[in-house]
C-alpha cells in the first residue's frame, strides 16, 4: 500500500528557505505515469496547489509561487522535495505531499501533512 | 486561473439528511472535477473524480454530477462520520490546479 510521509523543520525564520521532503513507501516513485505534488493549507483556510513533478524531473508550478518554488526528485531515495524561498508569515501552513495519476488529475493519495510556521 | 466557488460555505444538517453541495467554475472545465473530504487535523481524502466517478472504497451514498461550470456533490443519507469539510478541485486548466474554498458540514 503506497504511503507518503512529509518531513522537515517545523519552524522557519522569515526571509529564509523552507525545505520539505516527501518519502514514498510501498511503491516506486518512478512507476507508471504518476506525478507528485505539493499542496498547502494555511490555518483555518483552504487548499492551495504549489506544484508538481514527474519522476523524470519535469515540473510545473503555481504561477503565484513560481518565482520562489523549486521541486526536485531523488529516485534513488524514492523522495521528492520542496524548497520555498524568501518565506513570510503568509507561508505558515500545513504542507501536504500527494500523488496524482496524470499531469491533470485528482490527488488520490496524500501524506498526513506537516505544519510549518514562519516566525523569528 | 480558473476560480472555483463553493456554496454554501457552511451549513448544519442532521444524520439521515440528504445534502447537496455546489461548486461553480469560472469557466468551463468539462468533467475535470474532483471532490475531497477533510476532517480536522487530517489530510483531504479523494471521494469523486471526473465529476461523477466514485473513488474505490468510498461509500455509495456519495455521488457527484455536473459538467461545464456547475457541479454538485450529494450525500444521500448523512452519517455521523460525514461531518467534515468538502472541497472541489478542477484539473482541466493548469497551471494552476485550483480548489474551491470549502464547505463545512456541521451537526444540527
């Protein structure tokens, strides 16, 4: 059974870079045509898609965050990662990693999420 | 970006009720729409994709309909475990993939 698990610092200082990793277990990140994405949810608010990556390294990002976001994949570790630069308090959120079967598809498997707070 | 608008934003209902949640897209998205359920402190769970296809393991009391710009999620007989927040998501036009603002279903 495929599982996703986010990991990374829970506290990041303003202007620094937020870095998170999603570890995929129970299956290969390189299998089939799956895409792997990041979604965030500020406290008490709705969901915002950040970006997604294919195992080959092909990426696409939310234009509203594109200038600050980098998503990468490490197939040898079965992981993909998120870097968000120049963070502010507005980036405080629960960050989820998730799988979607195609470039344009619903997210069918989600990680449990990790809370990241931006504060000095 | 395509904007997804859900209504209502919240409402109260009783166990056994039939409830309907609406999602409207700012432009046509064919049937490229998904519905998710989210409980407090948990990740969203995919309920329906392609507007009306039930995800494996999801109870049949959940159903989805619509195409183009107007969509509905219906719960035929509300159960205690269905009290949650529901989100729609379009995946027709991207980037970005976009979600609705959510509809919270509370106990009356």
